[in-house]
């Protein structure tokens, strides 16, 4: 599902940003958008938070086995 991939990508971006804050003390999102309180930064932070909440649902979904294309 496309929304799952978007949520996963945004969560990875957020995780990498938090990693850079933890390891280097540098916030790339704030740097790109002009500070933590800039509108662009707050939008990105909000999107990352919503995508992380969405990714929680991925943990509890029932998985369907992938069909092997060689069987067709």
C-alpha cells in the first residue's frame, strides 16, 4: 500500500534526523527550514509523528504470504 511506504519513508527520515541530533547535536530539518519553530519544520515534524503512529498499525496487521511468480 502506498501510504504504508510513505509513512515508512517519513519515519526513516525522522529517525535519521533524531540520530543526527543524538550523535552530532545537529537538527537537519531545523537547518533546512530555518529553525525548529519555523512553519516548514513544524509541518515536517508533524508529518513524521503522524507517520510513526501509522507505522504502529503495521505491527498489528495480518500478513499475507507473497506469491512466488515462478508458480504462474
